[in-house]
């Protein structure tokens, strides 16, 4: 309406110290419950994201490109796992939920 062009830079996991906060979460109240194994898998996954994530410089490069391109894209997905990012965005949400639930061990065993 006002001629302002909006560009989205959508980063995936970025390797920053925030991921190490997963170690500080107290999961003791969940020990011995059905949720304990899933919480440990989630904690391991978050710690791995901190190690395998993109460098902040990569995100900065994408922002610089978006700001300086003659004809910028509407959206820039910057992800260390572009296929996974694409699947999560394009598959039906129930399918994505099942994939995540299976990975975390939250789904009942199939007969």
C-alpha cells in the first residue's frame, strides 16, 4: 500500500551459545516418566544444533545480499539442512508432527 518491499530472511539453526542452555534445563521431575527419554533426545538434538548450526556470518551474508540485490527474492531460507527445512514447510503439518514425534520417541509402537 505504501510501496514498501518486504523481504524475509528465515534462518535455520545458528551456532550460538543459546543452544548450550539445554544443558541447564532440569529434567529431574520427569525421571521415571514416559517423557524422560524424549526430553533427553530433545536435549541432545538441541546441543547438536549448536554445534552444527550455521555461523552468524552466514546469516549476515544473506541479509547483505537481500539488502543489496537489484531484484531481491521475497524470501531467503538460510538453513544448515535446506531439505529438512523445505519438507517441514511443504509437507502436511500432521505428517511433520508425526515425523518429529517419531524422532523423539513420542509415538506408540505400531502393531
